[in-house]
């Protein structure tokens, strides 16, 4: 653990990424209670106020709602969903990918074919079609569908990670002392694949955020007035000349969060994969 | 011979994938809640008219019969009839949009593939030095911007600010895409942003690992000049993984197309899909998604073949002369 | 043979700088290579052999520094710019690497990679370069040179690849050729052929050689003089015979004594071990690099240290190898020492009957085991030897249950266990233990040593109490010379030897009756190998377990085994007592194998049987003798068409061969290992 | 290697811009270019959401409405008459030809009316014509319609956008969407579905001075922002159905104006047949949380000038309107009413609306904010307009729907507030209201009718299931456009429009 901290110290990019990420996490957890405006509060006397005026740090939108508050609130839903989807899809991916890779043979062949087929639908298209047809997404629905859309990819990663460990002699040693499959998969192998798995989770985290934002943008994400960042962008797209802050700040929020996670995930992959 | 065998095998798998995909898409879309006939006629329709339409559309037939009818039509090149615009054959609107999207995708590919390979190779050769750090960071930053964010930035700069490129993409009546190539630029650039980061980072890391390979050391210690080693020995091997990456990312590219086409109002497959979803035009959704899948599978197949063709380890089996 | 040196290295220092500290890789290295001389450099891993070679070529990482002089025909290479260096590289100094496959560019044809050398250095046209390439290739006895240049590296065998690499080095007729473990990745018979070629070409091209290897035996075959390196320094430098017979440096002596070699058997000698392990060297360190591990050390080691020409043409940094003020460790055992009491019981514990194992899909089936029979008694060690692909590991894995045999029976202690581990009883699982080649991979890096050793106890012995287990683990750790403090360490915190000893402890923690050792020491350095071999010998004696010891190294097999089985392509060639197979081999393949073995003692001269060609495709069904294609004593077409009959030479000694028993008995063409 | 790649990229960009520059119009034709957001749905009757600019241009109607005066004017029918409102006689215009050259006759009118009763079609006017007893065509230019019951304002139906006159000899089922055909001022030349349509002047148009333009180009651009970008870039001249925000943006720029040809309604329907709004106290409570001023601002307008609020279906522009003062926002009262109705802790209700319809999302979010303090939690369920209409409309406890204004309010009342009305979205079942609507429809005397209307509006205010927010229908046009006409029938009359 200490070596990780030491390596972190030497990587200014990772520190920057982690710092921004922590700020967003803090914003998501504590932010709303510190805000002077609620994210839905409409100040009809101050519609489309420019940033800094009338006590609105980042201005207001067409309905007189505080953009800053909406962005801070928005971090809650997007972080929650992204975290859940990256965890869920990774867990599902590990279970599926491990089972397939571990048993190999026909199970694996079938698995690979199915994954090939599922991966042939771009995740965004899959999520968009399902959400679009079902309509009216909730946090739960969005989480489940995005997780499902991501699972083929995570399963492939998990399978790959397992395969590098599966042929090692400690697995053979465990087999010939009669350990169960479950024990071998999850006690012997899993801890040794934790590197790639963590890398996958952090990378997936960034993808999730982009995907959720894109779904919000396409209008199949969360419902208003939940301040979804992608939705804020499309909602206010008409204001790009009149009140550019309503579009630019949510865009910046998405960009900063994804960049932060990517910087950090870069670091994680460097540390986790090139450990030896 | 080896190559032909691989070709036939992969082609078989590809066709199988498309077949399985068509089943999946059909059933996925068909099991979604909501009565298609009701959708067509609206909430105010009487039960009698709903029943009449269901009968005419064959909606009461078993699911597998409907699938066979639909898939059969597809094979014959008949994409069916739009639900929303009754009487309109999807064929009449579909291919034009597909053409537009393919041109847009190719333009984007033409932008980002050379760019990202160039910068990726450069960064990989300069591993750990300033150019590498800069290229990697720029790549990371552009990769982190969803297409609609980079698109909005591009709109703000080039269309709203400089006013040199159009914000929205329409093709004037009587003209075709070729006469309006300027509408391709901003959408293609938005895609380029995301893909550049991804591909250049992949290219960089494959270049870095190739530069560390034993045969590169051997070439340098054979007295070959560095530039020669990079271009003659390293590049070909470093490009191989990139080809696969580009193929694998066609899916991401088409996801991106939907966002970008929606943002710019570009008359392509992406906005057609979006509008099909918004109008719940089931046959059109099925056609769009299946076609996107088809393109993706086909791209994977092509890159796989290209990879195999460029990689002598696959082209020639051990022992062949 | 004292001429103007081709290469002279003076006081060469190389250091690697990390963010926190500086590691000394080479310190004060001085060497010289005369014209047409072959210099061998030996040393264990991490002693700076490869760094020396990269330092000569100016191919060191950015974060390193180099000082001293490297005089190549009088020109100092240290001060050359990278651009100037390209004139030397490949043209005047050429290299051959350990791994030929990865040293050839997979996406370029062999011809292209050969031609570019001549084109660059000699300004030839492609056509001329092609001509030159083909000519050089025929020097290496490559039959179809014109055909080979059109191929890609993956299309030819490993031995051929290494010959291509050598040809590539020869193209410009270099003055100096540096070979970095060029045969380590090859099989022993192939290695012998390559070494012959190297010797032959050295004289033909009148060049100097530097041959780097961890294996004294290999170095002996090609070199005139030998330099011994340890922790970045040359500690001893001299003629090969003197180095072996009268080493001056205690390290040289200790190292040689670690090696299983001709005449050294478990019955009469315990292998020497060197305590501790090779540690990184910091810039502050002075004096003898070996002092911490040296059993002859005394108070003068710090000051009196330094390379001195002790005898004519024999340099050494120390002369205490045979110092008498500190007595030698007892190395020899009483002959045939058998524990007190009666003759150990010789009950048959394992019987294998007509065992087959095929892998892979139909049509591409690899016949890894193609009808093998054997019996093994308690208290016995069966050494299984053969080249890669002969099926020796498959046999070990089938016995231990990792694989299920395709056909045939494995009877262990009266029960048929020719099934996979899943269907074996816990008793069988406990009774048969397997030790793997790579200890780093056989110990789960996520667990502590306590968990690793404790798990089989819990699972197979059913010892539920953690306290009780811990006590037993500590006991067994002591047996393998690891202290209690190792309980909580993880494999990564252990050295290679410690890891393998922990693996042995795991196997012995549940008192097995049969131990299958699959190349347990081939990934280890000589000194570490010795400690593991000693340990295995001791434990066997104590426990009475039977061993199946699988190795490609005949020296190791010969040291450890009671019986030897020689395998080729999934079949048994010869089987017999150690003295029988090692002393008077009958099968042509055994002969060839024995003749190819590199000897630690340079004065030993063996017969020169060289095998050409590669083993046949293992997916093809072979009607006759699998060795027929490469056999130097092939009888005739009968070898290709009929499976060879079993020929018995004694109760315990037999071979499968078409040559008549009388001929086999009389014409012993190879001198055995027995001294 | 490197250089050549850069050169290629530069060349490509250069080529792209060069091509773009080369594509310019030279012909001196008067062309009207319209960006429509609704995908092209053309055949009248079957679906909602037509592209009105296409509809109004390709087809004619029996009766039209004067966009300036709001009066009914002759179109394909030159005169009409019904002494008691039961038998209606229409005289048809002579010499009118369909685009395919066939003559327009009374058979075509008969076909059009009978088509409303085709069950497979699900015609939106099916219910209105259930009152039909028979249609007679004594000659080619006379149609006599006999109703089962008297309907003094029956003629208004013919102005409805679904009542375009179709040719009895044309196969609309298969060609209606790809090659629509009528008698209108423009005929379809080329249609690229979901992309664009080119219409050219109908030289045989019966009104010889019309259309004034030679060509009509309609682009289907689903995204409103893109449409407006095209307007700003000069690619199109007219963008109908813009949002109030865009109105502000266009007004701040030179060269554009925003016209508001009429007001339309946004009905907030509170379902009478299910919890919680089946209890009038809950409806009242909800009404007490309303703040018309805030709602007007949310619609980027001013109350009383551009935005109007009332709780009856009758819009203030009509003569039948009765002014009832606002009840005023009173959260305490709302809470009290809720408590009485059995919701002391508030309630939660699903609110369905079309999120991509102008004003839709803003009104929905504002309503949620306004009603929250009283403990009414609205779960916003926004859907694309087509999905909303086909899946959720008429089906939820609370709905927000856009309604066009019917010149004769009784049409709307019958349609949407009679217990048997086909579009009774709030499932209102109030016997007194039913009775009043029926009386209105049968009453010939306007003054008596007005007394019914007054009573009706009183009842709606106290017990009704609707909140009626009137918003301007906005059209963005460039300054080059003159004489853009669009009456409340919603059909633009582009034949009058000219481009400078």
C-alpha cells in the first residue's frame, strides 16, 4: 500500500486527477447541504442571469434555476450511476468471464461467440434503443441497462485476466489438492487478477460517465428536473448564444470528471499492471 | 491457403453473428412493452380499428413466424414498411442516410487514423520525454470529452465564433452530399476528438512495447540507423494492434455518430435511428440497429482479415514456404 | 597465442540510476580478447554479464552511466557518438542473442533482415546482398539457403533461427562476435550442433569471440579462457583448465562445487551450497563483493582485495580458495551411507501400464505420451530425461492427476488412479505431490507462506486448529532451512531458492508417498539449485517417499536418481539403473544425448555424435521408431515401418531399438559419464 | 511519410470547403424554404403530428379560415347552407383539378367523408362523423349531408387539418406518404422522407393569382436548434413552432422576426376517473398551488399579454369566453383541502407530457416546483411527442397536452370534455357538463348558447379537470418573408407568402 502512495506522490497527473475526483465526490456527498439554492428552486425574477450576478455563481438557466446548484446536484446522480454501473458490470463480468475462462472448452467457445455477438451492438446504441423504447428512465433502470451494455466488455477483460492466471502452477497445485472450482476461481485466482480488474473498474467508471452523459444528451437519460449533466446540455442548447454558461458549465463538469478519472485510471493501470 | 481458410472461417462466424444478432434485435425490440398497432393508431383509436390493423400487420402470428417473415424480407433486401409513415418502404429512405453516415464515418476515419497514428508513433518513439507527455495528455483530454461536448466546443469556435463552418447540416434539395462537403467537417471533427485520444494512446503503447522488443535491439545493434529501425522494423509491427483497435472501435464510432448526427442534425443513419426511436417506428429501429451491427461486424471482419494479411505469422503457417 | 588484443576493456564501471539510489552494475572490469581467441564469461544471474555486453555496444538505458575505456583495436568506444557507433555495430562487432525467435523481426523475411546488414555496412545492392546472405547461410550448413531467405522467422525451427542469427552476425566478417547465452533456449543436442558451428566458424572467419553463459560446461566447449563474474566484477580470469582444476577465488571454487557434474553422485557427495543470495550493489560498497557469502573470509578481505596475476595468465582477485586457516565444509559422504536399520523396503508403489495421452483437436492431435510403461518402488528416485516435447512433463502431470490419460492405467498403491484429480480420493491427492518448475508461479502471490503451506494441511489432513497447523508449518519450514519469520511473508518477498524451498515444504507438509518433481531446479542458479537438490535428497532419505524427477539436465538426473528413463517423442528409449544408463548407454539416442552434455570439467572428452534435423511433427502418427529420422545408427527401412522391440540387457536395463542386442552390447561408442 | 499525411489532410479540408463554395443557386425563382421539425406525415386523418406546411400546401379544404379576420371563407366549397343544422348543402367549385389532372367532383368529397369511418385507418375525425346519416351527391358539384342530429356549427369541422379533400381515385393507403396528391396550390415534385421535400407551383390552381412563390422547399430537421441555425445561416426562411427562448434570441438579431399567428392551449388534464384527482378537493388543492405569473415567466412571456391562464377550456380570444378572476395561490388552503380529501401527508402523482414539445418541459418542471410546497409531488414522465401521444396520452392521472384552438368551442367541448368525447383525456364524467355541451351543440340562438357557455365555465372553474395555459404559437421568419399567414386551424397558407 505504501508503495502505491509513494508512486502516487511521484505522479502529478494522478494527483491532479485524484484531487478533482475527490472534489467531485465531496461535492456529491456534502455539496447539496452547503448550497444556498436548491437545484429546482426557480427564481423567475432572475432568469438567465450571468455568472456571478445576483448571488448565482454560475448564473441561472431559463427557468431561473441556479446552474451551480444543478451541477453540484447533478454530480450525485452521475457519480452514483457511474459507480454502480462500473461495479455491477465488473461483478457480472467477473462471474461470467471467470466461469467461461475457467471451464474452457465448449463453455468458453459458446461464451466467446455470445460475447462477440453482444459486442456487435455498440453499448450506446443498445442502451439507447432499450431506454428509448421503454422510455422514462429511472436511476435503477439506467443503471441496469448501462451495466448490461457494458458487461460483455468487462467479461472479456475478466476472462483475459483469468486466463493469465489459470495456467499458472499455483492453480494446478490447488487442483491437485482437490479444491472446488469456486475456491480456485475466487480464492486462488481472483486476488491475483485484482490489478486488471481494478484497472477495468476505473476505466469503466470513465466510460460510464461518458455514456450516461451521452444518454442524457440524447434525451433517454434521467428525467427532469433531476439535474443530469448531459440533459442540462441539451435542455439549454438553444441558449448557447443567449446564456452560454448554461451549456458550457455542465459540459465542463462532464469533461473535468472524465479527465480526472482517466488520469487516475491511467495511474492505476500503470501501478497495477506494471507492478512487477 | 492458410489465409483463405481463415477467411472462410471468419466469414462463416461473421455471418453467424449477424444471424444471431438479427434474432436478438428482433426479439429485443418485439418484446418491448406497448402494442404496435396501438402505437400506430394512437390512444384514441377504437378497439375495432386496433384489431383490424393488428390483423393486417400480422401481429397476431407467432413470434417465430414474424421473425422469419422479417428476416426473409431482409435477405431479399426488403427492409419492410415504416410504421410511422405508412406505405413508405424503409428501403426508400434508408440507403441514402446510410450513405451519408458512411461518408461521415469515412471522413472521420480519414481525419483521425493518420493523425492518431502519426502522433501515437511519435509519442511512442519519444517515450517519457516532453512530446510524449504532451501528446498523451491531449489524447487523454480529447478522449474524455463526450462527442456532444466536443461538438459544442467546435460549434462555439467555428460556427458561432468564426462563422466559417455550418452549425447544422442540411443538404439543399436537388443537391447531394458531395456538393455539401462542408457539413461533414464539424461532425467528423467531433468524432475525431474522441477517437484521436483513444487510437493515439493505443498506437503509442504498442510503439513503446515494440521499441522494447528484442528484434529492435537486434536491429539497432546490427548498426542500422535509428530512423530506419523505427520506420522499417518497428512501424509495421506496431501498426498491427492499432488495426485491430480501429476495427474494434467501429462500434464506439457508430455510437458517436448517433450523438453527433443528433447534435448537428446531420441526415444520416444516426439521426434516423434516433427519430425511429422517438417515433417508435419498430421496423425502422430494427433496420437501423441491425445495419449498425452489420457495419460493426463487417468492420471487425475486415480488420481481422487485414491483420491476418499484414501479419506473416498468420499469413504463412509454420513450415510453409 | 599472445597477440595484439582485439578488445581491451580497462576499469569499466557502469551504474544504473533510479530515482532513489544508484545500483552498481559493473565495477572496475578489465578484460582483453586476443585475435581469434574465444573468451568465456560465466556467472550467475545478476552478476553483470549482459550489462558488460551492452556496455561494449553502447546500448544501455538512459538512466545509466559508463566510465572507463573500451579499446576496440585501439579505438576507445566509450567516447564514440551514437552515430559513430553504428559503424562498429553489426559490422566490426556482431552479436548473437539468447532468444533467436524474439531477436528476429516477425514481420520481415529472413532474407530482408540479412540483406540490410550488407546493404548498410558494405553499400551492396539488394541483389549482391542476397547473394552474400545465401553464401553465408551455406557456411552454416543450412541446406536450402535460397529457400530460407524467402521465409519468415516463425516458419523455421529454433535451431535454424539461431543459425540465421549467427549468419547475420557473420555477414560483415566481424572482428569480434559476442554471444549472449546463445544456446540456453535450445535443446541439448541442438546446442551441441550450434556450439560446433561456432567453433568452426571462429577459425574460418578468424574472429574473436566473447561467449557469455551461466553454464560452465557450455563455455568450456568453445572458449580458451574464462572470466568469472560476480556482482559486477570479474573475480577470476584465466585458462579454462586452470579455472576448473585450480581456482584461486573462493567464489569460483564454491560455484564449481555447486554444480552436479560427472562423478558426483548423491551417494558419495553432497553438493556445495553458497549461503545467502546475490544482492544489489550500492555505490558505497568496497572490497570483495563475495565477502558476505564467503566461507573463507577473514579480516584481510577488505584491504587485500584486487585483481592480481597470480600465475602466468591467470588473474584472480583473491587466492583463498584453498586457504587452510578455515577448514573446508565436508563435501563428501561416506560411500553408500544408508540410514541405520534394515535395507529400506522396496515395495512397488507406482505402476504405469501402456499410458497414452493425446492433446488437441482431432486431426491436430499431439501424441504427448505414446505408450509408456514403468514401475517405481518406494525409496527410489526415477530420473526422467529427454528434450523438450518428449512427453516427460506430460507424464508427470498425468501421474499427479492434472491430466487424465487418454488410455492406459496408472496403479498407485494398488488403486487405479488413471483419472483426473477431480475423481481421486483425498488420500491419493495427499499421497502424490507435485513440485513445479517455476516456484514464482507455483506459489500463489496473494497468500502468505503460512496460508500456502497450511492450506493442504487443512484440506488434505483435516487439521482444523490454526495453532496446531502453525506449529507443524514452523517445523517443516525449519526442515527446509527457512525460519519462523517466513510464516507471514509473501512469495514476492522471497528469493527464487527460498520460494522453491517453500514449495518443497508445501509438498512435504502432508507426508506424500510419491513426489513428482517437474524440472524443479531448471529456473534456478547453480548455487541455489544445489541447495534445493540437497534438500530433496535429505527429505527423501527421511521420508522414504519415491520420486519421479523430471529434468532436461543429465548432470542433475545423474546426481539425484537411482533409475534413469530416457524419453523421446512420447516413448521410452532406454530405462535402467543410473549406472547402467549413465555408464553404458545402449540406445543410439541416449548415446547422442550423453555425448552432447556440456561438462563442467573441461578435460573430459566425449564422443562426438551430432544429431541433425528436428524431431518429427508430434501430430503425425509414427509407425516405426520415432528416432529413426535422426538416428546415426539407423538399421534400415525397418526402423521407419516397425515399432522397435524391447531389448533387455539386465533385469533392470532395457531399451527399444532395432539394432541387435549383440551389437548394442558390444559397440559402446560413447564413453559414459562414469569416471 | 509524415509530410504526405499532413498534405492529405490539408487537401481534404481544402476540397471540402471548395466544393461547398461551388454549390450556389443561380436561378431567379421565388423559393420559400421551411424547416419543419415534425417528420413528414402527410396523409390527413390517420395520425397526429403532420407537417402542416406540406399538408396545407398540397391539399385544399372545403372551407378555409381567413388568417386575419378569423372568418370562414370559401375554398373548394363556394357556398354552404343548413336551415336547421341537420341537412347541409355544399356547392362545390367548378373547374378544379387534382394534381394528377383529374377533376374535383362531389364524389371526392363523399370519399373523403366516408374515409373517416374506415376502421383500419383510425381516422381522427371518426367520432365527429358518427353523426352522419347519409351523403348525397345530386350532381358533380353539389353535396348534401344529412345528420342524425342537428349540429348548427357542423361546417366548422371542414376547416380542420384532418379534413383535406382527397381524390376518390387515388390510392392513399400506399402512396399517401410517398406521393401525396391533392388540389392544393403546390404539388409535390420530390420527396426524400425524413430529409426534405420539394414542392412546385401548381399552375392549374383554381385561384389564378396564387401561389405567389414558384417553389416550396421543406426540410425536416428534428432538432429545433439546428432549424434555427439554418434560419440564421439563411438556409431557410421559415421555422414554425419555435420555443420562447429562441424567440428571444431571434429578436435580438437583425434580419429576423418572430410572428405569433395565434394562441394555442396547453391543457393540464387532471384525470377524473382515478386517484388522486377523482376527488375535486384534490383538483382544487392543486389549482390553489398555481401561480399564473410564475407560469407565464416559465414560458418566457408576460401574463395577460402573451400568456393567459384560466381553468376552463374556453380561450379568452373567443367571444364565448367568460372572465373569472384568478383564485390566487394559497398553499395553506391547498394543504387543508388535501387533508380533507384524505391526504394529510401530501401525495405523489405521475405527470406525463411531451418533453420535446415547445413549453412542455418548462411547464412541467414549473408545475412540479409550484405544487411541491403543498405536498403534491409530481413524478415527471417526459416522452418524445409521438411516444407520449401514442402511449401515454389519455392514459395517465395527469397530462400536459397541446391543443389547437377550435373556432367553435363546442367542437372542442364535445371532443374533450363530454363523457363520451373521443379525446376526453381527463375522463371527465360530469352529467351537468354533458348536458350543457349537448344543449350548446343543438341550440341555434347564440344568446341562449352564451348562457350555457357561462354556466359551463363556472362549473369548470370550480369542478373542472383542466388548467388551460394559453401560449403563443411562434414562427421564426427571416425579414425577406412577407405575408406569412397561419390561422388557428394551424395550417399555414404559404400560397400568399412571398420572399424578397
